[in-house]
């Protein structure tokens, strides 16, 4: 998606350090995190880019919160 760790973290409601730990297998990439990243990928496919902020189906802006 062309995002830096800190940008992806912002969209997911986690820290850049958490994204780094996922990338380095130092922390489990939870199902909730996988689904949140999938939602971002769907947004890119639908609109050709990742809009800021991600907009929910109801039209409200939101951050995709990752549980855990």
C-alpha cells in the first residue's frame, strides 16, 4: 500500500512499534489485525488509494482499532 509503519499503525490504532514487532515476528499478528489490514486493502482496491481517514459504511470517519 506504500505506507510507512507509522502510517499503517495510525490507521490501525496501534503504535509503530507494534507494526515493527509484527514484521519481525516478535509479536503475534492477531486475527483482528489481519482483518483490519484486509479492510485497508479493500479500501485501496475500491478507491485506488487509501483515503484518510478510512470511512465506514455509515459514512463516519474511523480508525480501525485492533483488539489486544
